[in-house]
C-alpha cells in the first residue's frame, strides 16, 4: 500500500506492508557525506521504531519495522476518550528530542502507539543531513496542536488543520481550547486536566447505575437471550443504550450547574441535538455560546434570548454553530426567518471555505461566489428593514 505525506514542503512516499514501512531518498535529496553518519539512526531508542538502512544505486531506503502490537493513529482515535487523551499526553514527551541531532515530524501517518499508548516515531531524520532538516519548538507545537484536534474532530483531518483550518476547528469547547493554546505546555496542562476529569466521570457513571441494578439488567439480558432472541432486544436497548443516554443528560446537567461548560459540551458531543429534551438543548446552546467570539454587547443581547422557553430552532442554531455545522445552523436561521442569524451563518460558511485547503482554486472561488451572493441578498434585506424603520 502506498502512502504519501506532504509536510513543510517535503514529500515522503511510503510503501507500507503489514510489518514494514519503507521510504526512499535519492542521494541528491540528502546531505549525506558518509553512510556512517546514519548509524545513529539505527540504534535502539524508546522514541523510535527499529530501522534498517539500505544503500544502492544512489538511493537510501529506510526500512521501518512495525510490530503487530502497535496501534495506528486511526485505531487510537476510535478508542475511549480517556485513552485518546492519554495517548496525546504521551506524545508531548517527544519534545525531549528538540535540540538533539534527531529530527522528525508529527503526523498521523508517522506515528504508532504501543500497548501502553506510548508513541513511537516512524521516519526520523538528522539535522541538516536527512529530511526533515530541522525541528524547532514552533514546528513541534503547531504539529502537536493539529494532531490533538485531529484526534477528536469529526470534521477536520490533520492536513487541513496544519494547512490553516485550525482556527476554524471550533466545533466543541474542547477543540476551541486546543486551537487557542499558545504553547505545548498549555496543551499538556489542558490534556492532563481533561484526562483527570474523564477518569472522574467514568467513576461517576458507574455510580449512577447501582451495581445491583446493573446485575439485574445483565441477568435479564442473559435470561431473555437464552429464552428467545426476540425478547432480548428491548432489554439490550434499555441496558446498553437508554441508560447511558440518560447518564449523559444527568452528567451534562450536573456540569451545567457547576458552570463547567466545556464538560457539558463533551458530555453531549455524541448526541443528536434534535433528539435532546428542551432543557438539555438549552444547556448545550448556552455552553456553546460561552466560547463564541462575539463582542460583549452582542453576546449579552443573544444570551437574553436563550432560555428554557426559547424556540427550539434558536437553540439548535447555536448548537450547530458551536459544532461547526454551519449548513445546519443556516437552515435553523432560515426557519426562524431571522436575517441576522442567516448572515452570521453565511459569514461562518464563507470563512470555512476560504480556509479549506482541500478545495481546488476553481471549487473555492465557485463556493465563495455562491455564498457571497446569498450573503448580499440577506444583507440587503437587513439594510432595507433598517432604512424603513428609520423613516
């Protein structure tokens, strides 16, 4: 299988087999004067996967050994939240290599994790000799920041984030805090805090269902499965879907009362907002608004309209906006027939397209033109209304 990584102006073409990844460099793409310079790369290290280096026909080929027990980035991203947080916390340990002769880049395709979720770099270079030629604190921070958001984002991939979409990755308060961080240490501290909260929440969830009640659910499920598969369905649904959903609502409410709005968002991030009860919609919309970048006067006016009695579409508007689902927020704004909300959603859409590096030039121009035309139409409606009111 072929895999190509383009980062910081350098292209790395990997050939990936089950237990071996290979990447080659012609001599002209290196600054190697003597093959002996590369010996340091083959020495065992807790930071790197093992490597053998071949040199023939003016080409250096790096053969990386990937053990069966290693997890790819994509596999870790499917694990429980606390495991993802632990893995990302561990990645920060790689900053110890900054300032040494070793260089590397953080990318989902250049990292694997062992059973303890400790990261190992696949391809690494030597400063000024093998790409990447350098590794600075700034480069590490930007790559680490993009990697953290990519682990949790349902919308953005690492390459988009690293290319400039990081500032638009504001779907959750968690993503916002990562995107707004200024240093690697700030991200580390935030991940540690989030990890500790997640562990505490896991314990709370276990306490929400008494052990005796859980045994009853399990016993009923087993009994009904044995008796008849048809009767097992409702029991399984109740024990494994309904109860966890109710727990999410209870946790979100508890965190809302504590004014821990970031946790409210993470408690409900996997739930369909349209199926939430009105009280939960209110708590979630209110929480997202806390992180919305608006001037104080405008935010105060909006907050006055957010309550348990608010129109469902108004609450959904701010939930979808907070999640970065601007098409959905635009739809809610139109249903409310609120031109200002429509304009705000269109503005967000326009920013998103402008920063989407995955679009070709023609696609980007076309989408921007369509959004700008609709934006102009609604701005004219707002200006026309203001003119008539001033007469």
